[in-house]
DNA sequence: AAAACATTTTGATAATTACCGAAATGTCGG
DNA sequence: CCGACATTTCGGTAATTATCAAAATGTTTT
C-alpha cells in the first residue's frame, strides 16, 4: 500500500484512511486497542497498557505473521490512526483518539 | 449454526464501505453529487436534479469509461451510499444522505 | 562482545482491484 | 418491429494490495 505521511495537523485524506480501513484485520486491531485489558494478556515487563499493546501480542491475536502486523501498524501510524512508543525492545501501539475523532468529523463534513 | 464474533462486533460494513471510499474517483463522485447544479450541466429531458445525475454526465466529469463509472455506481448503490432511479433510458444517481449519515455515526461508535 | 529476543525492512508471489472495450440489455420514437 | 441511444454486464490485462519468510536492525542480558 502506498501511504503518504500525515499528521493530525494536515487535512486527513479520506482515500488514504479508507485504504487502511478496507482490511478487516486492521479494523479489528483498531477495535482491540480500544480495550487492551479485555483483548490482550498483561505485559510481562510493563504493568499497564498506557502506551498500548506490543506488536507480538497483536500479531498473535490477529493470527498473521509478525512482519505483516508490523507493517500494518506502521501504515496506520503514518496515516495518524495509532501512536507508537518504544520501551526497550518492545514497541507499543495505541490508538490516536484525537486523530480518529478528527477524521470522523472530517468525514461528516466532507464526504 | 455457526455463530461468529460478528454478532457481537461487526466490522464488515466498515470494511465494505471503506473499500468503496478507497478510490479517489468514487469519493469525488460522492462529492460532486452533493451539489449537482454546481458540478453538472442541466439534463436535457428533466429540468431538475431531484433524482440525481445520469451516468453519462458523471462518466464525462470523471474522465473514465462509461462502463467503469456504471460499475462504480452499482457498487456504491449495493453498499447503500447512493440511490438509483430510472427515467426512460437514463439512470439517475443521487446520494443516500440517510445511509451516509448512519454510516458516519456507526463509525464514531465502532471504529 | 555475543547471544537472545522484538521489531522492522526487504524481496517474492498470490490475490484483489482498476479500468477498458465489446457484447448484452433496456427503452424510446418512427 | 427496428434503429438509436443509455446503461449494464462480461471478459480481459495492468496495477495495487495481501501476506509470507528471510534478512537486517535495535536493545537487553550474559
């Protein structure tokens, strides 16, 4: 997928975001990240989900290759839908609620 | 009967609609149909845009083959985004504002 | 420094989507 | 009914996306 860099401050591209949301796995990931406690086991190192969930757990839950989920999350981050935080060897991903809300508002104004 | 997780959480329609919105031409069509007077010449037979715009005009404006735009509109109709009305040999397409609004509300609740 | 582990990047191929032209269907006027 | 015209459906190829395994990169621990 061709992803153009974007931040919350740029106008969100409906086509780009829709490309991401046109895959069930990616929509599911976004949904699971809404409630990490309910959808993932606790992290062994961190005792919280403040920065989201590590790639490994998301990949296991999704049932696809680690490399694929890593790429998905990378696209989602470039599109502004999630935020990545690195703690040691783990990268945690969480929803970018502000951007998601902004996108939905953008949709309701421009679609 | 096989009960899937979909009964609890259905991402299917988000994926389906997003597939449609992941193409710039289709997003443009939806946008043009918001204001037919501003985006299309008047119809020769009908003196209004009450039922939307005929396939021919949309295809010309989009700059793609008639058959392609017809297929796009057919998908968009199946997904509920537009409404088709036949008058004689012409088919007019207009936005399904109710469905669009409903989808956006669905997104803000479930994405 | 090297082993061990999480993640990312990099090819590669299968699957899907984009889009066209041709053929088929539906509709109107003579 | 027949031609003319709008639209739809069909069959095909080019382009894009899905997804994997392997290689590369970071990071921690020994």
